């Protein structure tokens, strides 16, 4: 009986030991499993992290966007400030002496007969005529001179016409340069020169006569006229 009890106790102890050992083994097994899982997790984490880091390192680094430097704003070009020069007193420039435009030199005639003027030129105003006993214009000047006193050309020219006028008697016309013409009336003769003949200033052409019926009441004289470009002008402007 005692042996049985001992055997039973011993068997119980063995069973207890076996159970304990079993429990210890089971616990160790699970503990080792947990440890293995922890290690595997650590390993996987360690592997994942480097891969991510590798991926990160392998990922193409974004190419740096080109730095666009802002275009320099165009500054308004400033004209270089002129260096102030010493104020100079402006030189008084002598005004250009304007030479007055000289009118063509007026032609100078000589008196066609020696004597004094007894009736003036009056182309616009009326003057009294002793012969006609009225007032009329006077297109020339009357130069008092004795009958047959020599009459000369007042200017170089050419004898243009010789004729007898109904009112002013024997008449000679001489054409000159510059559009001038001289007319000699109340002459004594038409025989001293011919039409077309060239004469020089002072050349005798006739004498003082009494052939002008329109001025027969006047004292002996030469009636002298001057024309410029076909218009009658005052002979005194050229004498």
C-alpha cells in the first residue's frame, strides 16, 4: 500500500513535472514564436525602411527649375547732364550790313536846247493854254529858245520817226535803250537827219521853229516829251 502510494505520488509528481515541463515548453514555444515574430517584424521594418530610403534616394531629385533672373527693368536713359560751362558773354555779332538794293542807274539826259523851262509837265492836272484859250493837260515841257536855235539828241539812240503833226508841227522821235523814247516838237526843219539813223547824245537834229499851231501864241520854244515803256513821263526826271 505504501508502495502504491509512493508510486502514485511519484507518478503524480512525474505527471506534474511533465505537465509543468509541457507548460514550460508550450510557454517557451510561444515565447520563442513571439520573439521570432518580433525579430521578423524588426527585420521587415529594417528592410522596408532602407527600401523606402533607397527609393527616396533613387527617386530622381527634381531638377532645379532654372532660376529666371528678372529682366532688368529698362531704366529711362538719362541724357548725360551737360557739364555747366562757364557762362560766356555772347559775342555781339555784327549785323550783316544789308546793301540796299540799288535801283538801276537812272539814265541821264542832257537838255535838248539851251534855255529855261517856261511850261511844266502836267499829265494829270489841267493847265491854261494861251493859244487854245482853255485848260488842258501838257504832256511835255516847253523850253524857251530863239527861233532856229540848235536842237540836239538828249540821249544816244536811233531816229525812229520824222513827221509833221497837225497840232505840234515838225516832229522827230528818237528811240533809246531801257524802253525810253524822246519826242521833239515845234521844230524848224526835218532835213537834218533821216529815219533809222543812229545818233549820239548831243548830235544836232533840227532847230527851234514856229510850226506848232497848238502853241503858236507862246514865245518861241521847243516842246519836249519823254516816254518810258510806252507811257509818258516827266522829262525833268531824266534831265
